[in-house]
């Protein structure tokens, strides 16, 4: 019994912490209102964001459309 408990505890501790965040609605500088929404917690990994190609937003059911290769890496042998 102790071995099972230890295995479960280690498995839970090793699992990555996936947490979503709620972003409150706000006004942009141009006066446009952005509604509140869920987003994945920022972690510097472009592959696990809801908007990245191959992922699906669990709140809206919409597939991601953004390439994970956008930004400073474009043009360095990567797709953009």
C-alpha cells in the first residue's frame, strides 16, 4: 500500500502544472474594448498555447491558427 501511495505522489509531483488564467476585459489605447477571456499561463513555450496550430482552445473549441515559429526566428531556416 505504501508503494502505491508513493508512486501516485511521485507521479503527481512530476506532472507539469497546467494552469489557465482569466484576463479581465480592458480598453486598448485606441479605445477598443477587449472582452475578458481565458489564456494559458505564460511559460515561454509557443507550442502549448491555445492559439498555436495543432492545439484546440478548450473553452471555445476553435483550433489554433498561429505558427509557433513567428517572431525573431523567422527567416533563419524556419517556416513563418
